[in-house]
C-alpha cells in the first residue's frame, strides 16, 4: 500500500547540465581503487599485501572495530599499490585489473526461504555489508545489531543527481531480491520511498511511500523523520537504491558484481557525453571523462552539495551514482554583492535576479563571499523540513555539548541533511563538517 509524504520546506536548485536517460558502457579502467576514507569511522586492517593476486569479491581488508565486516576487490587482478598518508594511514588500495571475470562464488541462495542468519552471513562474507548504513551516526551498520526498520530511497532530489528510475530500469528482479533479503534483517519493516509514477511501486516485502517536494525530500534522513523517527537507543539502517540491486544480484548469482551506474552531469561535461555509464565501483574517473583541465574545471564524485573533489586519474567514491563537472570559481565579478552582477547563479534570496527570472542556472565553486558571523536570520529553517532547530543544533555541535545535541535531535540527522544550509546560510558556515564532528563526538562518547 502506497503512503504519501509531502515535503514543503526545502529548495530545488535548478541547474544546467543534466544527463540524458541513455545508458552506455564506460571504457574499462586499467586500475581500480578501494578507499577506506569512503567508509567513515572504519579503521582498516589489511589482509593482503602489495603484489598479491586477487579475484573479484576477495577480501582486501576488514574493519578493526567489527572484524566481520570485510571490504573486497571490485575486480580480479593484482594489488599494485597500497597508498599511505600521514601516520601510515591507508588512503587507497589499488588493483590493476587483469581483464578476466574471475570472481569468488558463494553459491546461489533462495532468498525467499533464507533465514536472517543466512542472509547476514552471505552479506558479510561477500563484501556487501558496507552498503548498509546505520542511523544514527551515518556509519556502516554494526553486524551485531538488529534495526527497528530499514529505509531505501529511490527518489533523488539533489541537484543533477542520477535518477534511480533510470539506474534500476533493467535491474528490477535483482532489486526485488535485495528488498526481500533486507526484510529478513529487521524486526520491523522495509520502507521504500519513490517518486510519483514510479515503476517500483509494485515491489513486494516493503511499505512503499510516494514522496513529493523539493530537495531534501529525497534524503533518506528526511524520509525516516516523516515515517519512523529515531529515538535514543534505536537503530535504523539505510541502503542505496542500486546497492539493493547489487545485494539482490548476490543471492541470484552467488557472486559480488560491483557494477555501478554513474550519471555524468554538469555544464563542463560535453552535452553529448552527459549520460549514464555502466562501470565498476572504484573505477578511475578518466575511464568516463578522459583528461580534464582541473585548473578550470572541478571534478566531483557525487552531487554539487555533498560530493568529493577529485583530480584527474583519481577514483570514484564507493557509494556515488553521480559524477559532476562544473567550472572552478576562479573568476570574480566586480561588485559581485550586487544582485544584477551575479544574476546567473541560483539563489534563495528575494533580491536575486535569478530567483525572479527562474529557469536553470550554471554554477561554479565560488562561495561569493567570505566567512561571516553566525547570526540568527531564520534562513536555515526555510530549507530544513525536519522538526529540529538547525541553528541551535549546529551551535551545540560546535560547543561539544552532548546533552543539548541529544535534546536537539542529533540522532536523526546526517551531514547531507545540512547540505542546503551550506548553500543558503549567510555566514558561509560549513554546516556539514560541523554536524559530522558532532556525530563523531556522539559516536565516541555514547556509541
């Protein structure tokens, strides 16, 4: 049964550079990388060393704090480099692909008749467990927990984000198997949130919710808040839409297929190249975009609000379905604070010509202003559809006041829920970073 959720607060950034609904196969990358930094709060413990031959799905490292959680090779080949940073922190495990399809087979499982223990064991052994993210704290789920509910968002509202409807167009069987598998892991329900007219409304073993409204309506945190809010001591798990299909494919084939569908978007991407690319998790971005002049173009793994900056020949984030190319903000307008000098950029301010004119806009990375004092203006509340006080929560996080953070709703939020505040707030505050630090403090002190 479909249940409607209507979000009123928020902001849709209408940007130029969307991808067509065409899906093509990307060029094969010669090198792939798994980056521990993609898995927040995970301390990796290596299993294999440089020079080791690996099959697709073979464990590379595991989590120091939850040894059952393994991170596997996306392709078969040879580990050619383990890149380390300060204090020998592991930054990347690079694999040179051998071009074969050798993969570890765990055996097909009839997920409809599988037990919860069988499903959990399969996910942990195969390397699919990192797809499951826990709220609160927005970290990989503890393998010993049982969540009160699991949420899957198949409704994307972030600027230029890849559309799950396009990504899952030929993956319905695997998506259904993944939903069925996830339903075994919770004592409650699996909630699937889709847009109006979605082709996923007939998915079984789930409660389907139709979501309508501006960004961040597609954020799973907003959906949890409206459907089944998190209280102190409770756990809710979330899984990305394509990741559900990857989990389902594991049970249908017995193998971990690390396929990732990535939408290439942004005004600095050639119009003919703006489409969906089938590639592999951890692929080199050059296999999709070639060489880019990074002095004038910003490469972003993810959307413009929450993505990670990349350089040429770096690697896609483990979780992202979007690759964005926009101009660097290295050009400045004379008297840029005047509304008519910057009428091409999107804005929520009533004095901006862009708001009056409407239409899609081109953006760059320019902040259009320096850091300013954090003042009470009410602008944060305009784009926050959750029943919390964002300014007060941000201040509590900055002060490290655990009790106030709990009272103000820290358990319900993730950094992405504050992405629009980064965009709209006059102070130019990096709200996502502040919330991440607050969540880390809570994870350390409360657990």
